């Protein structure tokens, strides 16, 4: 079981980039109601976090995940219809 969890975590591409830690495994026998309840709980938690820390989150993401660069207009394909 331990090896299966490690394999699942390795194959997952989580937004955090984590490959180990708390196993993110959802049982195959969850009911639709259980899935909906967990999803709603996570959405509520995200809403609360974003409402409190939105500016801090965006500032952090900007410095760690967003690449800023200048566009070289001289290579712009003028006349391309799309």
C-alpha cells in the first residue's frame, strides 16, 4: 500500500509541485454526495483564504511564477490575419 501511494503521488501533478507528503488519494467507493460535500468544503476554504489573503497571494505568485519579458516588435508578423 505504501508503494502504491508513493506511485500515485509521483504520477500526480499538483499545483504545489509536491511529490510527497500527505497522500492525496480518494477512495474509489465515495458516493456522489461525499464528493460534492468535499468539493464544496474546499471551495469554501478557497473563498475564505482568497478573501483574506488575495493581495498577498497575487504578489507571491507574481514574484515566483509569472515571467515578465519585453516583446520584440521587430519580429511581429505584420499582415497575419490571426
